[in-house]
């Protein structure tokens, strides 16, 4: 009995890792410059390691003005959560804006 439970658990964790990250994702462009470490932590899971898109849209050349970029990040948009300056600093935000615009 115990063994079956362990095997079931193993399967669950395997399938979770399997569909984890297919980073870089779909089409669309990524950043032309280097993205911050904050981007890797806060954004890459949805927008791809290079901002090329995934669950969220590709960001290269698609960030609009600095103020709309800031508003999207700080307030969230659609299914994107808001991300505060305590986890993603203004410095990282500004640097990533420049790399993506
Ligand atoms: C949980 C997934 C997720 C995370 C994490 C996330 N985003 Fe998003 N992002 C989205 C989705 C989904 C959209 C599309 C929202 C919509 O328009 O409905 C989006 C939209 C955007 C847009 C607008 C793009 C456009 O087409 O106008 C920008 C800019 C953006 N995200 C930047 C960021 C940045 C920078 C971070 C990290 C600080 C981040 N996102 C983190 C999912 C995410």
C-alpha cells in the first residue's frame, strides 16, 4: 500500500517538472540589450528569459512609453499580476525598459 502512494507521488512530481519551463517560448522578439537579474526572477517565467514571450506576450519593441510600462508592471494587467518595487526595483525596471524598447 505504502509503495503505491510513493509511486503516485513520484509521478505527480515528474509531470510537474516536465511542463515547467519551455523558456524563450513562442515567436516574437526579445530584448536587444541585457535584461536585469530582477527580470529573470520576476518576469522570465511568463515573458521568457529574453523577453521573447511565453505565457505573456513578447516584450521586445512592445513596451510602449516608460510610464505605461511602469503602470503595467506596478498595477498589473489582465492575468499579469502587479509587481512591487520591493521585488523588482525601479533601477531594474528602468534598465529593462531600455533593453526592451
Ligand atoms: C504571471 C505571468 C506574468 C508575469 C510574472 C509577468 N507578466 Fe507581464 N504580462 C503577462 C500577461 C498575461 C500579459 C498580457 C496582459 C493583457 O494585456 O491582458 C502581460 C503584459 C505585459 C506587458 C504589456 C505588453 C503589451 O503587449 O503591451 C508588459 C510591458 C509586461 N507584461 C511586462 C512585465 C514585466 C517587466 C514583468 C516583470 C517585472 C512581467 N511582465 C511579469 C504575464 C506576466
